[in-house]
C-alpha cells in the first residue's frame, strides 16, 4: 500500500480504458484526483491506517491540481450555530500570508463538547499523535503532512475564519468515505436516455437529502476508528440509502448479499483528499475517499428498494447534471464520474 501511495504522489500515468487525464475546473481547493481500481476484497495487501485495502495500484492514475481557495469552509455563519466566522478574503486564506489582524472566534458545538465516542477530548486534556496513526484513530492526512502550531493542527487549505472544532469530532483530519452508486437513466422501454444538448447518455446516482442542511449528497459517512474504507463505503450505503438497520431479518440477508456483490465489483476511485466542507475550521477539517460502483446493465443495484436511513431525509436516484447543486465537493466527484463514463454532465 505504501508503494501504491507513493505511485499516486508521483502522478504516474496509468491506463483505465482509453481515458484522458480528468479535468477539475471547478475544484474548490487544491485536490488530488485519483482514478484507480478498487475492490472491497479484504485481501488486497497491507493498509496505511484504515485506508482502502483493495486498491489495484497498477491501475491507479492520479492528477493533482491547484485551483481556487476553499469557499464553503468560509461560509459566513457556522452551520448549526449563530457563530459568525471572521471574514477571510481570498488573498488571506493562505497561512503563508502574514495577517496580524486575523482574530477568528472559537467554536466547538455542544454535541462535541459532550464527548460522544466519535469525538476527541479537549486538546488540553490529551496528547494526540498528529500526522500519524494514533491508536485506531487515523490522524494522517491524504494531503501530506500538516502543520501543528501551539499543539493544534492547522487546516492544510488555510484560514477558515473560525478556530477549534465546530461540529467535527477530531482535531485535524476527519475521515469520510463516499460511495457513488450509478446506473444509466432509462426510459419506459428500457432504452438509455440521451441528453438533448450534450447528446450523451444520462447517468443517475443514489442521492440522499441530508437532514442537517437539506442538500442533495452522496450517501457517505465517517470512517470509524480502525475501519477499512472499503467497509465504510458499503456500511454507509446500506445504512443511509437502504436503511438496512430497520428492515426485517429475511429481507436484510437478501439485501446484504446484493450489496456485497455490488461492492465486491471493481470500483473506480474518483478522489481522495480535502473536502471544502462548511463544517471545516482552522483546526479540524473533512477529508474523503470517493469511489464509484456502477450497475452497467441496470439489473443489480437498480432493483434495490431505496429507503432513507438516519441522516437522510430522502433517498432517490438522481440525474448527474452540472446544473444541479450538491453538498460540499460532491459535484466535483460526480463530474469526474460522468467524464469517466462518457456520460452527460
Ligand atoms: C459526508 C460525506 C462528505 C464528507 C465531507 C461526511 O459527513 O457523509 O458525504 O463527503 O462529510 O463533506
């Protein structure tokens, strides 16, 4: 796995079919875009922390690119609170730019201060190992080594206008995984729907409407301590899009089988890295691994009964289209999938 990560870092060009290196025109921040083969097989070699064990490094190809500074991570009012961020103009985002006038407020949500299992204690009362696997908690970043100042990790994408953890449980990186489950849109006769402007077939993905903000999103979730990303992808999809925890045992067994076979198929890793998430702060931020699982013939996952789980208000097959808006970085990931599959965007 170390070898695979080193290969990505060097941006070794590899082939998946006859693809071109993907473009990232609307990336909200510097990003690592990855196209690689991933299976959920637990036998895919060693891991770095809880990173994807089944990555086929020989099929990996990466492209890193810089673009604008994070935007959602500077939203004026911190989500779920009345706390206003210190306004950070584009030219002051970078920590390299001296800015003595920068006086951001501190905020940690009461739900985090209550010390649930998924949250760290206050920084003064424990000694985390940053940039390392700290027990079962992965405090390494997909973006490389991050700075730690006065004992606190610094957001690798710069100032956000707010310190401490906000709604995030971990100091430093908070790791998530995003399963992008897709199928071709079909008409009543079962034919693929072609978009009238792009003349390309339309892809659909399983989307949830997040309860916390009402935005459409990929049904992702947090990687549990010690959990492999490949398992998180499967677990989150089962919980959020199929509500597996609430279905009766017989149906659950049948669903489990179907899901396991979908997630055992080679996935296509779209992204790993920092997410421009509205919950980010100067000392805590979201990172994710997004992987696409595609039902080419429309007869596997397409038939599963979608049912919204705990964090989802609604769940639905949704068209992938650049005119729609999605949560955090999610449109970037969906664009990558559309380009990879030669679909409408
Ligand atoms: C969500 C993921 C998202 C990540 C970063 C998590 O809470 O479940 O879908 O990519 O946050 O925004």
